[in-house]
């Protein structure tokens, strides 16, 4: 039995097999072969297998995300069968009398170099597709198959850390928990784990090695421990813990349908945060009163190209209809910083968290922004959608947004496309600047929602992706609570409502303080809705 | 030999997906088909070569079809370009 200690991000226990995800980095050896005929045969066989895999991926993607989004796998198939590509590999094998792996590597390098040298940023990005196709061939040759998108049974995912483009590939129904070598308790993997309500432990260090792949493990999210190949005694103890955790969850289920009200009668709304339409089921299952944050950027991250107005419309409409008249706050795209999509072609930045992201992209590339707004106004016909803008720092930005909103509405009217013009619009309070000028901002918008993760990062000047800083990252810092209180007072002075949609919203040690500030809504991971309801119902604010 | 000119309207030009569709369409014909743009020529049945042309919105392409079914293939490709590119 190996015992590893790290930082826990969600309190639960799970048991299962580990799948170790290793980002592919391979070195290809070049060696002479006498029998080039058998190399060519190996090539044909590997190509067939790779084509079959791509067809399976294509079929799965058509079912999951629709034909337009699945097209990339069809393109990959065509690349693999492309005569230039095939002939290049065959030529290298026969003319240089070398091994297949080397020929694939060299061909991949040549074609990706060709794309990288093109003057069009989009085409430069296609170098990645050629590499991807070649990687697949090499994986087939190496007999590798386990990967994030090829989970066959519910597993514990181990890795150094996962970026959003990797986590989106995961079949969430087959993930029991996460164990990460690195990453902070605020990394994307951590946030994902919390939203899924599954145990995850980060910062386990280099002792978590690839050798654990395939081994049985128990992840104890209550005290941040991973037991690899646990002994009988540990297994028995942990089974008991799992049972207790299950009982606790059942107890929470009894709170379904009950009001979010304190003993002295103060009511608060408890909404859910979601990242994609698939999470809607979880929202309903946990009895959330609405959606306080729909992170629309997942539509962008999962795509190979800008999501079309129709794709977005379909997603927003589904959310609005599913929630059947309950509030659905959709945040406009928050791409940039740690959330990157290749096709945006964002420059590398020295300081991405303080860089070109979110509303800053929308205001300088209005065509992207307008597509999203059109989809939102159209979808608003089908339910109670509210729009929320991220990364606001000034009143001027809000006025610029309003000008664009007006243009979009005029265009839709002119085109005779049905939409709902009169919907609530709000802003995120996630920069200290926004909190400090919230008196002016409150006059311009219908509501505020405090994004505590970024507000903490910006107020304390702490990069939340940097795990070395975890000990300095104190979201309970007085400065942050003061900023939230200021924004709450200013919102209420103008008769507007204020919610909290960051991780802090689910921090039950602060629920009482938030209610005392007069916070109107707490938006939390679906898995935390009932936990927060329980806390609210235990509170009595009548004292003091 | 049949040929026609077409100016690409698609916002991002002949990127992967449209190029893929075009190559597929060209593959249906028995004739030899080439695409010429900005002084470079590519075999229309080869995806990487077509993408390598780097055709952008507003660029003119000349499609040349030569072979037994050139009439029908050229007409089909021209209709395809108008509908998809």
C-alpha cells in the first residue's frame, strides 16, 4: 500500500482503478530496415486501425455534439488517407530504408512546418491537426490506447494537472475522482471536481507516478489522502467512510423541496452554476432555484471554431426551457487567461490574468460578441434568461456594451427575427475596481454577481493557478469581504439585487456573514445546493 | 478540358472543413482536377495540398477538370462552390 497526501478539493470518498493520463511526448528512433515491404505492410495496418478509431470518434461526436462539430474527425480521416501524406511516408521508408515510426514523424514535421509557415493564422493552427493524426498513428504502432476520451470503466483520473481542453474530452459519467501531481485547489480540475461533486486531491507531488496506472486506489477527499493498492484494514475503514458520506447525501436529499429560509424567516435564493447543458440534469436533481451562472465559454472551448449563432441558440434555449421560467443567468464568453481556444489566436501574454480576456475581447471584436448576444436574445423567448458580463472595471465599459446591445436588437428587428428585448442584464463584480465604483455601476445594470475567485486573485495579487501561493490565498481576507459588502450596499441603494457566484458562495462558514450583508442569491455548484440550504435553515440571524 | 473561376466567399477561406468537403466532392469524379490560386496549383483530390494553397475569403480560384466526365464534374463542382464556399 502506498499512501500519498495532498490538498483536497471535495469531501467525498471513492474507490476504483487509476487511469494515468500522460501528455504525449515521444522520442522517435531512426533505424535502418532491410525488409521495407514489411514496414509498408505495418503502415497499411496501422492506418486501418487509426481510421477505424477516427470513425468511432466521429460517430460518438455526432451523437454527442452534432455533425458540424464532429467534422474534425472526418477531416482527420481524410488527412490520414491523403495521397501526399501517404506517399511521403512510403517514400521515406523505401528511399531511405528506415523504420515506419521515423517516416511518420518526419512526414508529420514536414506538413506541420508547411502549415506553420503559412501567413494565415487559422492555417497555422492546422499544423496541430497533422500532428494529431500522426500521433494517432504512432499510438497505434506503440500499442497505446488508454486516453482521456477512451475510458472504458469508471476510473480515478491521475495526471500532472489537466487543462480545460483536456477535461472537456472526459466522459464525465466514467470519472470517479481526480488525483493530480500538481495544480492548486482553484485549478480547473478542482473546480470541475466540485461541480461534479466527486473527490479530488491536488498537489500530491512527484510520488504519484505513471506506475500507478491500472492499480486500485481509494481517494479520501475528507483528509486529502490517496491509498494506492490499499490493504484490507484501510479498505474496510474507507468503505465505512463511503457509507457515512452516502448517508449524509441521503439526509441532504430530504431537504429537497424545502425553502431556503433561516430560523428567523430570512429567505435567500440558492441557484446553481453550470458549465454546459449536460449539467442541467444535476441542477434539477439538486433542486436549485435557478441558474446563477451559466459559463458560456464551454461552448467555445469544446469547439474547433467559433460556435455559430444557431449552436449557441440551441444551448441557451435548452437551458431556458429546462428551467421552465426559473432564472437562467448566462455569462457572456470569458475566454482568455487560463481558458484558451486556439482559433481565437490570442497572443501569448506575460500576464494573462491581467490581459486580453472576457469582455475586453468582446468589446474589441464585436462580431464575436454580437453573435452571442443575438443567440441570447432569441433564446430568451423560451424562458427567463438574464445576461451577465464578466471582467467589468468601469461604467464606460457598461455603456459600450449597451451601445452594442442596442445595435444587435435593431438588427434583429430589421431582419424580422423574433427575440425578447426586455431582459435583465447584470455584471460580474470580480475586479476591485468594479466593487469600488459599484455605486455608479448599480445605476446602469439590473444586478451584480460577485465572482469571488477572480476578486480574490485581483485583490490579493495572487495568481490562483500558482500552487506555491495556496498558503497565501485567503478568500476570507477582510479586504474581499469589505469589497463584497460595499457592492451589496450599493446594489441595494439602487434597488438592485446582488448574488455571489464564485466558490465562496458555497463556503458555509461564510453563509451567515453573507446573509447579514443582505446578499440576495448564492449560486453554487449543483452538488452544493442542498448543503448550503441545510446551513441556511440552521441559521438564526435575529440575535446581535 | 473544362474550367471555371470562383471567388471564395466563406469568412475563413478554404479552411479544413470546406477544403475537406471540396476534396470529397472532387473525389467523386474520374477526371483529373486541379485548383489554381495565387500562382500555386494543387490536385483537388489531395486535402493537404488544397489546404496548402491558403485560399482566403476574396481569393479567386480556377478549377480545371480534364477527363471522361469533365462536363458533369465541372458543373457539379461549380454548384458545390457556390453552395459551400
